[in-house]
C-alpha cells in the first residue's frame, strides 16, 4: 500500500514516510492510494477478538510489513495497557435502541488517547529503529495536546511542543498539559483561538525548509496514522453488538470539530463496515452543519461554547472528504483548496450536495440544548454526559428513526468539563488522576498570536 496526497503532487510513499510527512509536502493531506475492502466474511471472523488483535488486523492492510509483526504487536499492547478498561473502548447500553461508545478510558480521559497513545509508541520506535529525529509540533483545542503529551513525555529521542489557545481551554485540559514537568515538553499558550493555532502550525508544516531543518512531525489529525488508529473503534463498536443488533441499520453519531474522528468513520464505511447514517454533531461553531445543509463551506464567527474541543471553524480533515466527494480527482481538489485560500469559501454543486446528504447528516447544537441533554440523561438514567457527548446525543435523538440502532461516541469524560456541568448544580466526583492535578506546578509560556513568536520559541527548544 502506498500513500498519496489529496492535491496530487507527492510521489507515492510508504507507511512510515507517510507518518513522518504529516501534512503532505504539496500542502494537501495524505490518503491511501486505494482503500482496502474487508469482506463480510472476514468481518464476521473478527467477532470476539480483542481490541488489540483487531487493531493489528486493520493495520495489516496499510503497513506493508514495514514494521515487523511482533514489533507492532508489542507497541499496540503497550499503547493500550494504559487504559482503565480491558475493552479499551467499551459500549454502554443507554436503552434498547441507543448505545454510547465510551472513548474516554485512556490516560487523559478523552478520545484522543486512543490514537495518541499508539502514535507516541510509534514515534519512539521510528526514532530508535530508523534513527529519525522526532520533533512534534501540534495545535490543540484542549484534548489533543494533553493526550499527545501523555503519549511521549519522558520518551528518549522525542521533543514535543503544543500550542493551545490562551484561556480558551478548560481548567482540567490546561492542567493536564501544563503540570507535566518533563524537559522534552513545551507548552505555548497563544493569545488567539484554536483556528489561529492550527493556521500557524499548518503554515510551518507547509514551509518545507523549516519543516526539514527542525524535523517537524505532526500529531494532529492531518497525520493519516491518527485517522487509521481511530477506524479501529468503529469496527470494534460494531463487533461488540449482538448479532441481532448488528443486523439493524446502525447510525453512528460523532461530536465533531476538525472532522478527524468522523472521517475515520467514513474510511471504515468505505472499507466495508456496515454503517447507516454517519451523523456529525457540532456546537454553535457549525460550519459542518451549514455545509451539509447548503453545500457552502465558509468559516463563521468564532463562538466560545460548553464544548471547547469543538470550537473550530476550519475543519482540516474536510479536505480528505472533498477528495472522495470529487471522485479522487486531485487536480480538482487543489483548484478548490487554492480558491478557498483566496476567497475563504467553497460552494459545491447541487449534484454533489445530494451525495453529501447520502454520506452524512449534521446538526449544530446550541449551548442550551447541550445543557438540557446533560440534565435530562442524568435525571433519566444517572448517566453523566460530557458537553461534547451531549451535543452528540441531541443529534442522535434528532435523526433516529423507527427500527434503527444508534451508537453515539462519548468523546470525553465529564470531569474534564466541570465548568459547564456545575452550571446544572450537578456535583461530580473527580477521578483521582484528575483531582491530583490541581495542586501541581504549571509550566507554559504565554505568547502573542503570531508565527514569528512561535518560531522564536521553537528555535530555542528544538
Ligand atoms: C477533539 C475532540 C472532538 C472533535 O474531534 P475531531 O476529530 O476534531 O472532529 C470532539 N470531542 C472531544 C471531547 C474532543 O476532544
């Protein structure tokens, strides 16, 4: 299997080179040359295997034996040994037609751990085995940073710098990132919002001379390996269902920001996983909902909400979807993205919009709806939703039809977002790993919202 760019100007490369490249060298995103298809027979033979075994089965379609099986197996086992449940991503039954896939049982209590615990191991392996220098640079709306830092802190041969929007992440998110005192970690608190952070990162990765000189590696979902690692739990969710439930039309709802998690679902579906509707749930930053409704992709005004990890206007993985929507025509993707850079919007034809409607449903959930859903489910079933997952549940309940089965992804643990939960007068017990963060010393540098300010810090750190 080789990997190519959505914009068509990168010669096909293997798996490890794709991981190291992160953002494609032509400014696009890396995708597999062909998406492998898992037959129904193979899929059913995977029933009952562990999360770790499933991971290895799925990765085998993509890694070309560039990593010996035993090495990959060891990495996968180490990665998921840090999770608090043996299933890694267990299914919780809410009622007869609705399940929650809990993705928050990793070290930092958000779904980002699932991919980033593995990526930490993988980078460490590539550093040792291939002698590559690994300098990770990433932007976070709160959870990616914490998970990436947890994945590589103290690891030899790796340094990591994470940009987060100053005072726009939750307290627990900030503490998880900044109370780490390993010398290979640098936190930059940027006086701007997440889109500003992400733009600085993307521009630095697009500067090939700078990227090469400083050995910049990506952990954001611009990196294909993160997308691939996330497909595993879509398959695992399906395989955990009873055969009767697995035969129903299964809709999956994903609280979305950068379109990374749900793109993994799109990939899983293309690989043959029988998913019905893929439902995009967003908050009041609803560029994706507007796109699915009108065919216009245009960033709006930034809004701070109860679900800060989804306070995103420019969804970087959108380009991967566009590539498939445009029938894998890279030249057309490049033209559309060049035009987007110039004019700040994309408008697709009615014909393509009809296709979008077959691929996705979408709902932007207001702050009030989000809180009301947390309250309702807490009272009804004693299940405490985090605000991101609550947006998901509102979308699920909106689109659910008779006879269908819903799986809503729980992308974070509610303890990470107590600022919002406490507005409802709900008092939650913090898990010990979170409670102990509050009296630790913080390490971060507050900087201006500019590429130059980031570069100055990087030159001193890397
Ligand atoms: C990152 C994040 C999201 C959004 O995921 P994307 O892959 O960016 O769409 C949703 N919920 C939580 C809790 C997150 O941390």
